[in-house]
């Protein structure tokens, strides 16, 4: 939706600039660093608008490149964190298995002791 509004606003702005340029067709003197020339005002207006659009586009492209670099950096960091999380879960699973084994071993030991102790109590 945001992209649609941006396109609509850009088209309205371009239409306003085009109408403004078509109305002003008189020749004007343009001074350069190395000389001067006479150009129709329509070309000066459209050229200025085109240079402005180029400047904004270049700035936007620079911003996009920086953001893509940041996204790649965050993706790498995300992958590293996922690996650490997987290792953590694997270690946690191993801890649980070891804990369960130790509990089973304790239960077996206590069962054996009860069986061994039980006949002695009966003899007394």
C-alpha cells in the first residue's frame, strides 16, 4: 500500500512539473562555470527536475545498499544464534537423558538394597 501511494504522489508531482514546464517555453540565459547559453525554459525545468530525481535516486540506492549489507550481517548473526540454540537444546537433551539414566540407576540400586535387606529382616 505504501508503494502505491508513493507512485501516485510521484506521478502527480511529475504531472505538475510537466505542466509548469510546458507553460514556460521562453528562452532563458543559463550561466555555466565555463560559459553561458540560451535554452528554452522548458528544458531547464525538466533538466533540473531530472537531476533532482537522479540525486534522490542515488541517495535512495545508497541507502538500499547499506540496508542490504545490514540484512546480510543480521542473517549471519541469526544463523550463528540458531546454531548455538540447537547446540543448547542438544546439550539439554543429553543432560535429561543422563539425568534419567542416573535416576533409573538409583532406582535399581534402591530396589536391589530393598530385596537384599528384606530377607534379613524376615530372619530376625
